């Protein structure tokens, strides 16, 4: 399955629509495919950035409510100096 198809599938869910209503400034940030070869399973995760909270919301397939991570995203001092 292509990434754009996964994003479209997520965006059609009531969970994403409600999330987007509450967080209109969010945008797609990352996708992860985790393969467990030993157990022959996979996990797909789509992450959205919440600029107003400086956090990441993760939707795991099959898509339901997102998990909003408590960690705040920050830029290191070294990265700030290089800007």
C-alpha cells in the first residue's frame, strides 16, 4: 500500500476528522512501518505535528484515536546555532 493511500484512509476516518477539527494547524510529519519478522507482524504508524503544542500525535493502523505524545519537541542549542 502506498503512503498517500494510507493518509487518505486515515483522513476519511471519524477519528482523524474530529482530531483535525480540534487541531486545525496540524500537518503530516512522518510514517513508520515496523516489521516483526519473528512473529510475522507489522505495524503502521502515521504521525502528525501539532505546532500549537509542539507535540506529535500518532495514529496506528487500523486507525482509531491518536496517541498524543507527552514529549515536547525542541531544537537543540547546537541546531539553533547552525540556523
